[in-house]
């Protein structure tokens, strides 16, 4: 289990300070949730199956809070969770556990559909391309509270929370690519997925905090 060193999160005003606190093990799941609530930040359901809150946005760098709640299965569609990013990132696990599965493009792999992602108002929309991609599975890695992991832009992966409780992570990203991210799905996947990134209420957040 992580050892929490006392730092007043109310005094953290930028990504660099937050990263120092995370590296020191001075940020708990409850403290970062309460900090975000106290600052009136918005929490929204994310199509990849978690709740997201933008803590800081500093040009090409961003810090986000991710929460996988056990009480709601939020996701855009079964089988369309494989994706890459236009940013490098490091993720700190504050509570619970995640499994991060790596995948690679390989001509000898299994054929999958490719989706283009777009946004309309509060909705995320995936439209299937008229092309396929072959991918193979790489390793799967489990990370628990107190651990962190990093990934480079363009690496296909799928991250899932495991266990019965709530998983909370903080992600610090650095944009490095102007290309559109890939979303991968099965050949049998729908032609279109639409997902509303609904705002999470204060009552729902209170329920999450009470379970940590």
C-alpha cells in the first residue's frame, strides 16, 4: 500500500507540482477527488468506461482524474475499447487495480475494424472505416495502488479496472502527434456508436467517495 506524505493539495496550482506530489505518494484517491470537487471541476462519463475530470490543462500538457466506478458499467460499446493516443502519458494508480494490455499491428494478426472518432455536442461518435487492420496481443500488465506506468503515443492498448472496488488513477499527458487516434473494434462491430458524455452529479460523486 502507498505511504501518504502530507502535502496540502489546495496549494497545488499546476501540473508540475501535482506530479511531484504523485511521485512522493502524497496524493490519495479521496484527497484528489475532494480537491477537484472543491474547485468546482466537472466530472463526465467517458466512452472507454470510466469517469473523467480535467484537473489542469496547460497547452500540450494535461492532468486528468479517472474513476472506474463499480456501480455503473459506462462504456461506448462492447469490443471497441482498443485504442491509441496522440500523447505520451504516465498514469498513477491511487486505489484499486488496472490491467493494461498492449497490442501491435502485425500482418499475421487477427483482422479488426478501424473507427474514426468525432464529437457532436456532448456526444462521442465512432464511424467504421471501410478498411481493416490486423493486430496481435502483446503483454498484459497489472498495476496496483501506489504504482505507476507510462506509454508512448501511438501504442495500441486496452486498460481495464479489475476487482470489486473503485479504481482511481491520475493521468498526466503530453501531446506529441497531430494525427487522429485509432479506435479498434471487431469485424462484426456496428457501423456507428454514439455515447453521451453525461455530467456526473454531486450525489454520484459522494457515493464514490463513501466507497473508498
